[in-house]
């Protein structure tokens, strides 16, 4: 990592085999994303947003070129190292929240810390802090089924943020939310980005999200069509 | 993490209750079946040992070859000397002599003419000797339906069923018509002083129990007996001990080529019992193996269904950085917990039911009137040390195996598809 750059992508290509040939999902991607950015991968369906997010999140590997995330070359990591990178430094927010239904809010947020084998007192401190960030202290004992969609997504944000990762990756985080909840969620994430200097990277084509972005990376047919900073 | 897993198990009944019930039922059936079948086989072997074979049995070689015909003309002679020798060499073993005989029991009327007549399968056993163990071995005192134990020469017990069929009353005179050891006709008068029911169809059809000295006199078998039986201390059969005793005994007669020379056999070698005992010994492991296979398949399927239900959960856990091996091992931990709980409950219920069946038994008397085996009419379970773990370990192993098979799918999941998969 140099000069606060958390992600450096160089001449990256991603191909998926189809029959005897392949489908090129990403082509000639060159990007750097720094600490504290609030960036979005924007584009229509099939433009390569989620594929790029997968590679940054070490869920997938490039076919050619290099994707360096937090000093780790994603293509060089084995499955265990990839899992460790995600576990220690990356947070994930999903479109459909994906909370574990049998656990309450507190326990859902606690899960990533359990995987880090953190001691109980420290876990409690961090979970309470994360619940304070998203304003869900009063719902700590509630199960996901007892929460609204907006509250579920806030739990999801708390779960992604609880270990205070360097980077949070969010795939269409407002797709299942109404306008008011979407704005609340985005404001929460923007506040966390500002206060904690956490880098947020979205994959979205939702205008509500796009208007909050500080940097908009537009993808089209697997290529970066435009990369622009947005003045706020 | 263990607490986290246990919380999930307790709260998600689909994940815990269903598999626990499955394991419980499987373990219960295994435990109960083992105790019940083991009880029947053990009772059968025990009855055979008590009534027919002893733990070891000495006959003359010729008698042994025709044992089914009760050939008392080929009986052992010099029995008292053999008995004395045996008691000296093997003082811990209880040695008894018996004469089995067949014949007709003739019941005369007041004029001495035949009033009724029936075939008997008789036992001449040591009834009058106060040190005799035969009364307890054959459970004679407890099996008396009416009347009393014979305590004077010439007194006999007959089966209650035969007494009713032949309309024999207590105190009636009964004449045994049989053949002597030397082939001539034997006619001997007895007095019926009691009726008896052993609860074993083969014995209850036409049994006649008399003191061996009376039978020796009736059949001209002075110092002779059809067989000498030996019972190990505690009444528990030990094949190795019996084999050693039999080998030692038989070694003393290898040079004697006479058909009347004594030969000792152990319980397993007599009456084809070796097959039954082998079956009894193999039954436990066979039941356990079948259980493991069936339950593993069932729990494998249950695990696959559970895997579908928890597809999202596993996806999230993989996405946030839990290694596949860790997810897999956490499922195995869950299965161990389920297996433990199910196995403990199943074993407990199985033991309770087996104990009930051991105490009360299951009366099959109506369906076994014509059975020709030494098998009791009331089937009872028997709880042994094996009963305590016969279901427990298979319950645990099958749960673990079923989950291990179902969980393999975790390793096939592509992390690259997680975002897409978790959108649905």
C-alpha cells in the first residue's frame, strides 16, 4: 500500500469459461481506491459491477493482471488466506441483508468477532459500539423477523462495521428499501465513512445511492467508462 | 463459538428437534431390540443348558451318537467313580447325573385296568439329596402347579398339561412302561404327588420328574446314567473354560476306543447351539451396523434439507471470512451435540422399555404350543453391559457421518457466486 491507497487494480481482466470459449466480464481495469473513499461502481446490469466487487472482496480472482487489496495480491491468495483477508479487513453488506434468523440483533453483529476469536468483554464493547452507530441498541434482543427492512439493513451495516474493517463492500444495499429507509441507511454509512475513515465501495445502479457517492466509477461492458469525483 | 452454535441449535427446532427425534427413535429401537433379542437367545441357551446340556456334558461315545433316541442301553456305567473323579479335579464345578427316558405312563382304574395312558419324556434327577442343586437348576419347586415335591421313593411329578389330559389326580398311581438298560421291558409303579409347568412347551407336554435312584431301579441302571452335566460357578457359560475342561477330560480317554468310553462336550457343541450362540454374539454388532447405515442415510438426507434451509447462512459466513473448513467443522460440532442428546435420550428410553420387558415379559404361550425347542413361553428382554452402549455410539457416529456427507456441499460452493446467491 502506498500513499493511503488501499486498492490498486492494474490491467485486470476477468474471463468466465463458457463451453469451449469464455465470456469476458471485465477488461483492462485500472483503478486505485484510497482510504476513506465513498465510491460506487455504477452501471447497468451485466456491466461487471458485482464481478469487480467480488474480486476486491477476495471472493473471486482476476484472470489476468493484478488486484492488490490492502497489500495482498488477490490472485496469489489461497482459499484460507482469502478468508482471512475478508475476516480481518473487509465488511460486506448484502442486498437482502442475510441476517441469521435464529440469532438476535446482538448475536448477528457479534458473529464476525467470534470468528476473530476475540475475548468476550472486547466483543461486547465493540458490538455495543456498532449498535450505537446504527441506532439499534433498543432492538439488541430482537430477532430479524421482528425488524423492518430498514432495521435489518442497519443490523447488516453494524455486522459489517463491528470489526472496524478498512473496506466495506455493499452490493445494491438499498434495493429492497423504500426511499426514506434508503436515505437513512446511506446517511448512516456516510457518517461512518466520515468518522471512521472506512472506505465504502458500492455496486449499484440505484439513483438514491448514486447521489450520495463521492466518487462514481462507471462501468460499461466490463470496462471503466468513466471515473469521476463528485463534489459535495 | 460453541455457545453460539448451541444457541442456534436450541432455537432452531428444524435443526435440532427433528434430527434429535430421528436419532432417539433409532437408538431406542437398537437398544430395545438388542436387549429383547439377546434376552430371548440367552433364555433359550440358558434353558437348554439347565434342562438338556449343562455347560459341559459327559456321555458315552455311543450314547452321544444316538442321543436323540435316549439310548439308555448305551448309558455311562461306573458313574459314581466318574463323578467322584470330576469333583476332585474340578471342585468349583457342579456335577450332576441325569437319566432321560421315554415311555408310556399308564394310569390304572380301581380294578387295575388302564384308565388312561400317555407318552412321557422323563427326567431322573437327584431330588432326595438335600445337597442337590437340581431342584434350583430346573426350577422345580417354583414350577409346581399343584401338590408337593417328591420326598419319598416312588413319588413323581408330572406335567400339569398331561395331568389334565389324562385326568390324573394327586395321589394316583401311575405305571411307567419303558425299557431297561438291557433291553427288556420295564414296568414300575409310581405315585403322582404333584403337577408341574416349566413354561417351556417341549417340557410341558409330557414331562415326568422322578428321583434318579427310582429311575435307576426302574430301568435297571445301577451305577449308570445317561449323562453327567457340569455347571460353571455362577451359572454363566464361559466357552473358553468349558473347552479347556473338555479337552483335558477327553485327553484321558484318547487311547480308549470303546463306544462306552465317556466323552465330554461343551454347550456350544451340543444340539447345534453354536449357531444360536454365534447369532447372539453377532447380533449386537449386526444391529449396530444396520443402524449406522440406515440412520446415516436418513440423517444425510436430513442434513441435505437442512443445508438448503441454511444455504444463506452458510453463504454469509463464507463471505464474511469464515473458512470452509471452519463452517464444516461447526456443522460437525452441531451433529455431535445432536447425536449426544439423541443417543442419551434414545438409550434411556430403550433401557426403560427393556427393563419393563425384562420384568414383565411378553407371553407367547398361545402361539407356541407346538414348538420343539428349549424356548421359554414368556419372552423377556435382558439388559447387559452391551445394552448401555449398543445404540449410543451408532447414534453418535451416524449423526456425524450423515452430517459429514451432507456438509461436503460446503466445499463445492464458489465464493465468487456468493453475492449473486445471497441476493435471492
